[in-house]
């Protein structure tokens, strides 16, 4: 028989620095596995770890936008600046 470490919703909330309501939402959404024992929610520690492993954020790499090019580029800008002086 393997030993299971069960946590309350409050303990999971403290461990993850979330509110108990956020933990209950994760359970309702099916994101976090939980058991109901005598009317109380219990979460196995390994399920908390699995839930947190699924929550990693992947960096989003934005495509670089090309600067709008003018047909004559910098020359037109420089000649405009000089004529305005």
C-alpha cells in the first residue's frame, strides 16, 4: 500500500499563494484533481504538482515588424530637415 499525502483546499491555496476560491475553480474546471471525502475536498500532493507542471507559461515570440521604407529613405528626410531650417 502506498502512502498518499492529502491536502485541504486551504493548504493548497497557501502552498500556491492562491485564494481558496481559485483552487475550487481549478477543481470545478477539471484542471486540478480532487476527491470528496465525507463532504470535504481533498487533493493529493502529486496532483498539485501535476497541476502546477501544466501551468508553465511559454514565452511568446513576437514577429519583428519591418520598418516602413520610403522610396528614397534617409535622403528625403535629410533634405526635408535642411529645407525647413
